[in-house]
């Protein structure tokens, strides 16, 4: 056996990555030696799975089943290190989320939007190509944000009536228009605004408003077909 476990860029960033690398080196295992111990067939699959686990900190179920024996460790140790890795990944996700929230608040602009029968567009790739906001937002005159509440509601009502009539009661690809929301304040992960009916009439006090999902084009793991996906989904590891 070779005594050198060859480390590649980005493969030492998580507790489980460091455990695998350090333990393999302590046992005198090369990368190929360890791959062969992980129970994959063919060996190429083992190398791919090992590399991805080291880079991402995510240990697939098959590898987890064999990892304790492969590293000559108690399974409880493996489970504890995987749990620590999961905590790190969650904290990294939250750190990115906080940065995105600060950016969102800094650039927030009040707006009027439709509430539709579907929150996920069908087909989703249309929204990914054009942008969800292009379908769901309603244009308002600039003076809406400079006048009294009474005058604001009057301008909003006219904009809603014009929009509803022009779009013939539905928004492609989100379906029927159910109501409208005048979003006036950013929150945290949600915003706040005032509901209006399809006739442009205020119908309640300020309420929490779930933000519009942003569709992107991408591929799912194991599927090379280009398709629409929803961004900003929390990382959840199965422990």
C-alpha cells in the first residue's frame, strides 16, 4: 500500500473530510486503497463518491455504511463527526443567508404584485428565462410613494384595475390572479404589505408576505437535462 493519501483542492474543509484524510494517512492508505474499502463497484464510482464527500461534507448512505470499517473506527465516532459537519454546513448556509438579507434590504423597493393560483410557475423554465418579477410585479406611477395614504390607495386601485383587465384575469405561467399585495417593508425572509382585492380595494391590515421565488436554470443530480429549479433552498442532511 502507498503511504500517501493525495489531497485535492477543497477536500479538507469539513470535519468529516479531515477525519477521512487524517485517518487514511495514519493507516497508510492511499486514495485508491480507501476507495476499495468503501464497498463500491466499480472502483471509479468509489473515487467519485469519495471526492464529492470530501469536497461537500455530504456522506452518501452507501459510504456511511462502510466508512467506520474502512477507517478502523467506531461507528459512533463517524456519526459524531458527520453531525459536526452538518452543523458547520447549516452555519455556512445561514451566513450566506444573512449576507443575502443585508443585500436585499439595502436594495429593497416597495412594489405591487399579484397573488396567483400557482406560486410555482408551469412550466418553470419560462420564469427562469424571463424572471419571476416580470410576470408578478405590477407597474405603478412613481408618485405612489410620495402621496398620502388615501391618494396612494386611489392610484393603486387604478393600477390594479388596469392590470387585471389588460391581463384578462390571469398571469402566464402562474394562473389566475386571486388578489394583489402592496409590499411596503422588508422583513427577514418575508416582507410586509397591504392586501387588495381584484377590484383594487384594500381588504385588510398589513400582513406578512412570502417573497417571490426566483427560478433558475440548472440540472438535478443524476439528470443532465436542463430544467427549472428554485433558488435558496436550505441544506438539510439526513443524520
